[in-house]
C-alpha cells in the first residue's frame, strides 16, 4: 500500500491496516528504522505507577497464584484473627 506524507510530516494508515491490527485512535506505535524501512509496531504503554505488575518476578508470582487457585490450594478466612491463625499453623 502506498500513502503520501502530508504537511507537518503526517501520514494516514489505511483502514485495512488499522482493522487487521485492531488499532484505534489514541493507540501508541513504536517507530523504528531497519535499513531503508520504517517499521511501525503497536505497543501498549503502561503507566509508570503500574509497571511493577508487569515485571518478570511479579508475573511469575501471578502464574503461581493462578495455579494455586486452579488446584484448590486456597482458603477463605471469615476474620482477620482466623486468617492469622491459619497462616501461623
């Protein structure tokens, strides 16, 4: 597909591309250069205050918690005291 560079260096991405990649107004893209090519990659920008959740370590703990839930290795406490008692046993 061919598109033109407009004033202020703007281009329009064809609707077919937007639909295929499920891109919406306001989405972010990473721009890179490889040789004589301009590469646009859709990216999800995470707020800095939420970045901890996506660290390798936290995601490993999330997977472990999901496995525990899936395999019934969980319990429900009806009070703080009951929770502490169960954790200390």
